[in-house]
C-alpha cells in the first residue's frame, strides 16, 4: 500500500495535513487534517477517483467519514500528531470503506 503524506500551510496560512492512500491505480482515500469552521482540529477520510490527473468524488454518494475531532490549537505539531494517529487506523478505515461499497453494490 502506497501512502503519500504532506504537512504544510494551506492557502489561508493554517496548517494542514494530507495523505493519499492508493487503493487501486484509479481510486484511493484522501485523509485530511485541518481546522474546521468551529475551530476544532478535524481529520476526515474521503474516497476519491483519479482520472487523467483530476481527483473527483460524488457528494453524498462516496465514502466519507470523520476520523478524529479535537479541540486543540491548529499548530504544525498538533496537525502532525493527529494526522499520524489517524494513519495508524488506516487498515480499519480501508475495511470500512470496502464494506460501504459492498453494501452499496448489493442494494
């Protein structure tokens, strides 16, 4: 399994962590850690598709889950620690994602 991770400042200057877990050559999970509008540090997982260098997903139809939510300052160290903690759960997240699509396909 290939995982690409980057911790950097976003366009607004806030720290952000982002990882791509490649499931197949054309699909993967995007794991993102950033400060939300309520001021919490949130890590989410979202299933995405890659087509000719473009990442797409279907809102309300593709897998999406909040993994971790903490009420801490959005510092580089906090983002890195929370993002790394979420990546430790990657096997269970992948299993849950696979189950989501198996149920969807059987319906």
